[in-house]
């Protein structure tokens, strides 16, 4: 198995796409189910789609923060995509997407038989719901609503997917450190907020797990190839340093994002 990108404690596997199987018509980025050279099936997120590399950075960083917090996330891998894979695709849009995404992309382990989370049918425990709400408030994930839960049920267990809309601060680097303490008012729309009755306990637990060294290791996984989309930074290390600073400062007390979630929930019950 080819090596991934390695930090001091973490690594991601790097594999190659060998067959485009089918598009997933969810959202605007046209992710796809693909087969890889390890014989596994994956959901591929294209670098050439939608928000470009920033969506992949958010997917990687927020997803691995969730994993470090002990939350259930499918394996994230780096995936090499050959433009030649477009030859067998009859759809011109998919052809263009594959060609414009040639090189290093991101993929998640495909979970066969998984179904979308239904907040009417499923009642997650307060501790799990609270930890997911904490995570999404921390990484400013705007996309875990009743309309688009971005969670799957697989073998009767919750799985968190699709974090490409998180870290929205990186779409504009103006005053990004000042914005690191933002309360994140959009947590009021979170699909799990009604179940999140243990937010202070979640804050205590996850604040102890998501430390600056953990953040540094996760940010180190961002490939250089994705740090190409215009920034005020002179080097890739400065760019990564900005993510580390933002995410570390967001964990400084007081946690306004937690207080915002507690207030928002009090208005629901």
C-alpha cells in the first residue's frame, strides 16, 4: 500500500482510483463512488468541483478532528485520479470534472447499505448528540440541518459525513484570528440540537481531546497540492500555521460557540 502524508503522529493512506462507478447526485459537487487499487470502494470528492480545494481541506480537517474526538467518521484517504479515467464516461459534465480534478483528491470509505439519518425515526443519545453539536459549532459546519443532515445510519450506528462546508472562515482570510472567537449563531439550525442535553459535559470532554498538538498533527495532513487557491501567505507552512492558529484560538476560553448552542437549545425546549 502506498504511503500517505505523514505528520508526527498521523497519516492518511494514499490510493489510486481505478474505476469510476457512479455519481452520487447529492449537492452541487457531484461526488462519485469509485473503485481503488486496494479493491475498496470509496466516495470520491473532486478537487475540481464546487468550492475546489478548500472543500477538501475542510473535509479532511473537520473529519479528522471528529475522529480525534472519538466520533464515528468513515476512513478518509487521499486519492490519486488519472484524467484518463474520463475516457469511458459518456456524460460531458463528469468527463470535465474528472479531467479538472486530475491529481490528488479526497475520498471516504463507502458504506454499502447505509441510509440517511432521519431525526423522526432515530433518537440519538444526549451525549452523542451533544458531542456532534459541539464539533459542528467548533468547526463552524453550516451543513448539518434537518434539510441536509449529512449523517448516515450504518449497522444501526451513526456515521458523520460531508464536512466540506465547515471552516467557512477560510473563504476569506481577512481578520481570521479575530473571527476565531465567533459564537456561530447558525448552530440553532443543527438537526441534533433538540437531543443535545449534555453540551457542558461534551465541552469538558472534547476540549481535553482536541488539543493544539492534535490540531497541528491534523493540519499537517493537508497536501501542498491543495494549498493553491490564493492566500495572503508566502509559504505552505505559513498557510497551515493559519489553520492551526485559528483552530487553537477557537479553543481558548470562553467558548462562545458552546454558550450559543446552549442558548439556542433553551429556545427549543
